[in-house]
C-alpha cells in the first residue's frame, strides 16, 4: 500500500531535484531573460511610464485625495481642505533620483513551489524586473537580504547605487544565498523567521526617505507589524507577497508527509479527509485576513505574486490598481488572492508537501 502511495505522490507532485542537479543560473543570464521577456512588454504596455508603478513622494504634484489615517500631515493641502471642508493631501511623483530598497526574505519557507517555479526564484525575478526598471531611469537601488538568521543581516547589505551593474550585484547576492540554502546548517533551521529583525535592521540602514519593496511570503514569527508601521511612516513601502496555490488549498492526494521548512517538523496527514482540507483552507483564509488588516492599517499597498502567474501580468494589474486607488480618493487596494497557509490545520508553522 505504502509503495503505491509513494508512486502516486511522485506522480502528482514530483520532488524537486537536488540543488546540485539543478541548472545554475547566473545573474547576467537571469537579468537578460527578464529584460527580454518582461521588461520589453511592460515598457510597451505602460508606454514607458514606469511612474504609474510607484507614485509617491517628490517634487511634481501628481494628484489630490482625501486624507487617510496613515497619511503624513505635512502633505495636507490647506487651501483645498478649506474649500472642500474635508482634509485633502497632495500626492507627488517620485524625485528625479529615487532611492529604492529591496528587503528580501530568503528564509527556508520561500524554497517551496508546486510548479516549475519556487517562491525564491520568483523573488529574484521581481527584484531583477523592478530594479532594472528603476535604474534604467537613473535611480539608485539597494538591498537587504535575510535568510532567517540574525547573522545574515550583518553581512547582506548592498548599499544603494545606480546602473545595470548594481542590479547584477543584487541578483548575484540573491543567487549566492540560494546556493547557501542548499548547504544550510541544520542547527540554524530550528527557529522561525522573524521579519521584525529584518525591518529593524532596515530602519537603521535606510537614512533618507526611500521607496521600499518588502519581498516576502510573510510566514513569520508574530510581532513584526509595529516595525512595518514605523518603516511605512518614513518611506513609501510596497509589500510584495510571494505565494503558491498549494499553500492555500490542498488537493486530494491521499496520505502525504508534510514538513515545516524552517523547523524540520514532520507530520503524516490524510488529504482524502475533506474535513482536514477544509480546516487547512480556513487556516489559510485567517492568515490572509490578518495580513490584509495589517497592510490596510499601515497604509501599505500589496503586490500579489503567485508562482503560477505571469510576472508582467501581475505588475500590470498592480499598476492599474495604483491608478484606480488614486482616482478613488486614496482608498487602500490590497489584493484578495489566497494567503499562504503556513501549515496544515492541525499544526503551526510553514508546511509544504515533501
């Protein structure tokens, strides 16, 4: 019985080959592929107006909208407020030279993907695309990489700089972290990711107001929300949430072994049980609702990226939502895509089929 079960599991979800057996992709190859497959299409569809992706702060007035609880009072337009009898704030196009930062969560939970693409690889692709879009217009980008350990925060800061070479530096660091993940010390895995550590480090290294992209699956030890609010108060912050459809809803696969990617905890579950699958989906929905509430409360927009979606289509949807939000008076737009369920309904942490 168990032999046939294992054959079924391998047929439905093939195990990922060892890291050494996977083809190595260097930074130049990855960036060139994104330039040809994503950036060229985005440039045509956005007509070169990359500002629609990142309307925020600067010198050129972009629009006026009603004041929201998270807005900076220094941006209130008192003349319009007096005429309309309602507080209005000014929105600006970004400075001629924007400083942008990528806060990259490369912890063990992003190693998962039910298709041909893992969340870790998706993080590299979106960093390459947005980073090159920014540097092509003379802006500077930097990065902070975090692999789930506090020690990584001290050694993985790439200061902001401009040019295509800077994007290659960031991608090379991401790929080196990926190689390090394959030889991770098991003793270091016995801890949960804490996004609060990365956000606290970001507060110390980002000295001037910047455009900040927090790239993560948001599977983390609780308590990072206050740090997010502080960082969003000083910067324009965009959350880039990585997720996989299998993390939100389980198919009927029979008996399956599930493993927490960060602690190594394993459980044997019966996915034929409809009640178990329902509890799994409910846990995913609760996590989604909690995350949406945090982002709405802190005024952070969310770019949803699934491992099964096309990156250019997701970026175009996000640009459209940002435009519509501005026209609608600044109401927060956070995608309602399914939130990643970190674990099965009968356990906690990050769960993934092994």
